[in-house]
C-alpha cells in the first residue's frame, strides 16, 4: 500500500515512539516532520493504519506496521549511507534522511543495503528492519562491502571506509595508512587481527577491525561509484 507524504511521516513518528514505549497524540506532533492535524489522524484511523487505545495512546495496527516497515527501512539506511559513506555528522543525518527516503526506490534501497553490508542498526542505534536482500545475503551471497575481519585468511581487499565515532581511532588508522582505496591483506585472525598494508603489518583488536569496511575482490568497484547488486 502506497501512502502520501503526510501519512508516511505520521507512521514513521509513531513507529519511533512505540520503540520507546507508548505514544500520545501530542508526542507524535512533537517529532513528526509534518503537521499532525485531527484530519490526518482521522484519515489514518479510517484507513486502518493506526488505532486509539482506551488510555488515549495511539498505536500502529498490523496494517500500519506493514506499511511503515519499508518507510523506516529507507530512512535508516539513508542515515547509514550519509554517515558512513558521505561522512555526514550523525546529528545531521535525521533531517536529510527525511527528505532522501521519499526518493529511494526499492531497487535502490536493496543496492544501498548491500553496499553497506546489510547493517542492523542506524547511526542512532535504532534497528533497521530486515529486507529480503539481508536474508538472501545470509543464505546465498556475500555483501560487496564487509568489515575486514570477515575476509578469509590471505584475502586481499581495498578499504572502502572506516566507520567509527572515535576521532582518535580514525586518526590512528589514517596514520597507519588505512585509508579509502588502499589495498590490505588479512594475515591473521587470532589472537589479534593482523593486516598487511603495503609493506607494513598492522595488529588490531577485533573492535577496531570491525570498523574497517573493505571492497571484496569479488565485487570490483566501478568507476564513478559503488557497485550495485
């Protein structure tokens, strides 16, 4: 079921509030990126997307949750893309993603999800609803971009990006030569991760290694952009 932008923003706001507990109409008004009028609420109730509880709280119906799932997925993947690939500050991704989500087609959503290695949470730590591509990836295919600790021993890959909120860690990795486009090889997984970067061997803890995302050799990066599934 396709919904217009007003209903989309209403469902998204209610989903977010339900993750935190229960939602009163005034709570939805405060966080929705649209004006939540009585008319809009009546439309959502009439179309079976939301329901009033006896306590006065609002909740998504099963139909409403089904409609809201791809909306939330697009929004949070857009945040992940902006934060991890484009380097946008995590606090600035929310408003931009609200605009971006309305223009992402399903095929592009799958491509973004695969590009990012099928992330489980958005930059704010909220769950990203699973898509078909995530289930297929677990069963059949490898993501085009993966944390470097998922490489096979001896496998060579190119650094795509470093996803970390620790500025000192980012500076340290940069100083070691771990930069986008640089080729690395996984030499060891235990007791620490050891990478070869040009002529240097670098030992890293697992947490740091998981923040280094690489292009697998099976997914060559095309000129001018990322590979699509």
